[in-house]
C-alpha cells in the first residue's frame, strides 16, 4: 500500500521535481500539489493524506501559521517540513508547532524518503540539534502565545492588519491587540524593528 501525500511549495520547479521523483516508484501517491498555505489547508482537509510535505516559506500564509491552523482543524495530520533553513530557531519553532519532522532541501533523496516513512509510521524526524549546522539563535517566539506567533509571522510576511484578520479569521481589532502585545513583549516599536529582530533570529528568507 502506498503512502498518500499532499505536497506544498511555492517554487513550481522545486515542487514539480519533488512530485515527479516521488511518483517514480509505487511507494507514494500524490493527492494534491499546493502553492501556498491557504491551498495546503484546503487540500489537506479535502483529501486526508497520510503525510503532508511542506515548505515553510510560502506566500499568503507562513508555514507556521499554516501548521497551526491545519492542526487546529485536523490534529492527527502528520507534517514533514521541507526547508532551506538550517537555523535552530526554525527547527524548534516547527517542532513546537506540531510538525513531526524537518528535513533540509539539500538532503539526499534517500533521506527524504526515509523521513517521510518515519513520519508516516508515527516516528519523528528532526536534524541533530547539537550538530554544527544548527547554530542556536535568539528566540523571539519563546515569549509569544500560539496566536501571537501566527500574527507575528503574518506581519513579517508583509500583511496588513486587514489581510491578517482575513487570513486568521479574526477581527481587525483583535489583530491590532495581538500586534500591540507582540511589540510590548519583544520590546519593539515598529514593523521595521520587528523585521530587524526577525532577520537577526533567522526568521526571514
């Protein structure tokens, strides 16, 4: 029996290459291909895959927000993050959000298949957090609640409060309240300062 997958990556060539590779054998069935977090949530809820393989740097909705929203609606979803970022902050944030695995895009195809199978079989798959490739960085997310993290990533993605309200299904006033709390907790006074902090922590592309 093959493992069913939903694959999400906004880079078309990367996504097509990944899907084509996974289709070569009889081990995997691709139920849907997605270009952003919104499409990912919709297709996952619709198709109910065994494993979701997703990038975390996508337009419209960050990977962390997508994971939070998806797991709130389908808690049993098994998520494997496929990312170019090897910073410890990214790995820990995805692990805390509920992802079952994290693999770098530079990894071998064999390692990717191994990671997918581990996640499918109920195991976790994360890089060695003590390796030289995972350098600790300051953690601005540690003091934020899950909802504040969703707003945080939406803000640094360049979304307005109105757009964030639409994406996260909350009122503009609630978004503004979260932004105020985020600024206070992180001791910043503007979006520019928030972006500098995010960049220093390795949270920007």
